[in-house]
C-alpha cells in the first residue's frame, strides 16, 4: 500500500463493518471485493485499489470455528433437550447446517478482516523502511 493510500484509509468515511458485511472494496465501498465466493479480486473495479496488501491469513477460519462451535453446539443441545430426536437426525441436520453457516460466515469474516486491515493500515512488521 502506498503512503498516499495509507493516509486515505481512515479518511475515506467508509465503515469497515459495512464493507465487510456487503463484501465491498474497503476504500470506496462500491466495488466487489471477491470475484468468487471466497476468492479475492486483484483490484477494485471502481476505484482501482490494488488488493496485493491483503493478508487475512487464518483469522477468518479461527473466528468462524469459535462462533460456529458456540452456535452449533448450543443449537444441538437445545434440539436434543427439547425434541429428543434419534442420533441419525442430529447427524443429518448438523452435517448440512454447519457447512452452510461456515461458508456464509467465512465470506463475511474474510471481507471484514480485510476492511479492518485496510482501515487500520495494518501490514507486516519491518525493522527498517524499504
């Protein structure tokens, strides 16, 4: 990210949470961030922001695991204690619900972490200027 882009990051007026929820460009809030369900574009089609600086790493997956673990386990326990279904009902139900929730949550979390990375100008640590 160039120095000019760094100074524009926080003054753009676009909320990182909004751009994450809508999966839009963190700078302009208009261009699409992802070109497939979870794959990042090379640059914004509206403002031209190059997404080479992006490194969400394993962050979205870790957050998704913690969130889904809490939600799915809670829902499974609620279903078990209220309806007492057979074991196969749990297997069928949660084997379909969990991946669907995981994919939707991963998309939102990945876009949000990228937007927060842009907004806070987070980048790899360096010992000196390059």
